[in-house]
C-alpha cells in the first residue's frame, strides 16, 4: 500500500474502560470496586488487533491527570474535593496537572509516566500514530501539579484575585463573592468545597451561581480577553499563553504525533496562531485537530489558526443524523461538501465520539446494522480523517446506567466501567470474535472492509470527488430522498459509490453526466464490476445517455470500481449473480 498520502483513520478510546475486564461493575462503583484498564494492557497484539480494522492512529482519551474521587495521596498526589468532581473517575477534561498522567491507568503509580512513554513506543513500533487530548480552555476547580518541571508555577499561583480581570491572571474572578452553585458543596466527605472569591466556570459562566448543567467541575482560563468590555490584551504575551506553549512542547517531547484540542473556539484564535507554529518549528510532524462547532469559524481556524484538521460536527454529522432520524433527504448531503468546498479534505468526519450518542442507541438509529450508508458516506466522501469510537465497530448501544453518566445513550466518560461488547472482543487480551454474536462479528467485518478500503484504494485515499446528485434529482428510478451517489477517482481508479438510506430495498437508476465522464476519464461500455463491500458482481452500462441500474438492499451502500482498475468487460455471468448485496450471516 502506498502510504505517502495516507488517509488518517483514528480510533478513539478510553484506556480506563477499553481493557477493563470486570464483568460485574456496579453503578457509581469506585476504582477499587469496578477497576480500570491500564497503559500496559495495550500489548503489541492488542495494538495490532485494532490496527487490523484499517486504523492507523490511536486517540488515547483521559491520559493527562484530571480530578478524581480516587485517593492517590499515598503516592504524593494531592486528593481532590469530591464535591466538585463529576462521577467516581472524574471528567478527563477537568485537568488537575498538565504535566502528569492519570495514575489510575498505571500498574505502578510511581512509574506512570514511564508506562505511558512505553505505550507510545509500542504504538509506533506497529507503524501507527498516537494523539492525546489537549485541554486549553479550563482546568479542574483546584489545580496543582506535583510533576511540573522546576520553576513552573501552578495556574493561578500568582493571580491577583482582587481583580475580575488582569492580563496575567490565569483565571477570571467574581470579586468578593464565594462560589455558590446550585449543587451541594458539602454532600460528600467531611470537607465542604469552599472557593473565595469564586472563579468563572469553564463553559464561560461568569457568575458564582452556576447550575448542575454547567461545567461546575472546571474553571475558565484567561488568555487575555476581558469579557467585561470585550477587549483583548495580547501584547505583551499573557502568562497563560506562555504556560500553555510550554505544556504543548512538554507532551510533544514524549513522542506523540498530535493533539485533539478541546473546544478550540473558546480560546482566542490569536493564541493558536502564535502557539501552533512555534510547536511545529520544533516538531513539524505534529498534528493539531480542533473540536469546533461553528461552520463560520472553520476557515479562520484552519488558515490563521494553523490547525491541520477540524471536526465537521455541525455540517456533515448533523446532516447524517437528520437523514437517519428526522426525515431529512439524502440530497441535503450535497450542501455539506459545498459548505466546506476547498477545505473538505481538512475536515474530520465521524459518526460517534465521547460527546455524541451511540449510532445504535435509542436516541439515534436504534439499530447498529443501519450504519452502512452513513458509514460509507462519511468515511469515503473526502480525503480527510475519519474517526470511530471504541466499540462502535461492535454496535455498542450504550444502554448501561453507569452512575454519574446515567442511561443517556452515551458511553460514560465520568465513571469506572467496562463495556460488554468490547470486553467480549478484548477477551482478556486475546482480541478475537469467540464471544461475539453473529451480528457483532458481521458488523466488525463491515467496519474493517470500509476502513481498509479508505487507504487501499487510491481514489479514496488521494482522489477527487464528484457529486452525481445534480444529474439525478428528477431521474425516474432515483430517489433523492433516500439515495446519495458520488464518484471518487484518481487515474485509472474510479469508484462509483451509492448509498441507500431507505428502509426498503430498491432498484436504483443513475445517470452519469458528461461532466463526470470528462472529469474522471470514464469510458463508455458494458462492464461487470464487483462491489468492494460485498463482493457481488453488477453488470453496468456506462453511457453518457443511458442510465445504469443497480439493485440495493435496504440501508445499504455499494462501492463499484468503474475505471480501468477493478472491473471486467463483457464477462458472461449468470443473472442470479447480479442480485443481492449485504447479508448478515
């Protein structure tokens, strides 16, 4: 495989949950009760087994030390007040020490950083990348580093807390007012949480009276923007900028390949423009992936902000959700690529991550086997990265009530837990399908096929995109409400990709316009193309004037080679071979 222009296929996982083999976890269970996965659980075999899905990058979530209700004081780690910690494990986005790793992930807590560094090396030996979260917008309610290099001050250590805003304060303060949220700050333990004066809360809540739906476990960092009068104070460089640049360089020195940067739009764009080039001047290979939820900010954060890739949540992801759950037409997908035209290959696509409901959950499709049209469209529409979330490939439906997270159609990020689907595949490190159901085996194979094709086929990995919808919106036999069709092509590798979002099978007619023939270099004629997903042959007429016709199962997709690579011309086959696509054994 030519990987010179490899398409990034990212597998996001929580080490704490991924390899936890406890099949008897209890809601609100402690570290001692429910256990935790470890860095050391990721043996070369485990890493290779994930890679076999077609994955080439691991996103390890929850690595940097965050606030938790677990007491690690025996190892010199300052305990956290449980009244401002969400869940027993705590939020991985409430950072308490930017220079340390989560001690729950270590077999030997004193050697926790060495265990992380060893994991990075094992991942690299398998020719895979590894990224971690960088959380720039907020810290835990109480921040203290016991691992920072000598001479590095804690956030807030030198703040003038009599000032609501000061350029070199690390936090924002509500002067002369105690933190007084509408949660009980004395519910757990013998020591109530007291914060005076109150700090602004991480979700831009500039009041002492935040509620349970606010990010009350975090405090907002100050990058020199004064929210009182909306003024910026970036010259001279604010103290928080300098601290964060040092943190980025610290983790880059550990050999990682990049950062998934949390809530990047809540940090001034000017900071990214200043920081990312400085990091890349030392570590040019480092990737910066930004979580962002405003299409209008995509281009500024890619161009001026210097990000490599951005989430495409509010564009493609939300449209796919609308098609699956709200009656949106598949033709709406044309607007998705048009919205990001020119930057589409720098958008990261996904169907699941830790913030979103599981695809197979009651809140989304309700059936993980319906994923194929969304999966193929999202993964194959561009050269940009594609992300899957651990156990997505097994159809995880997130029906557990883990504790703080509750039964909310998501996999918890706050609790110590183990996922049944994943635990059975992990199988104590054997990583096989012995304990999987037939549907789970089938679905994992589908993901492996789709994700592997993303780099095996040059047309997907490094080819151009051609939307076929404009030529078929009024064509009899093509339903733009349920069908979406496009080409991916490069050289002799030309792929016709058709998605059927309908819950019914259909015969789909499709016209290939003159512009598609000219752009892709297609040749007219009769061919037999073997679909790359299911291995079924389809007899096709490639014509500038006559529509071709294919049979499609309900909730299905076809990936048909129609260039010089991957089809046969004029082969005589039986009619029965030409019917049928997906099948769950």
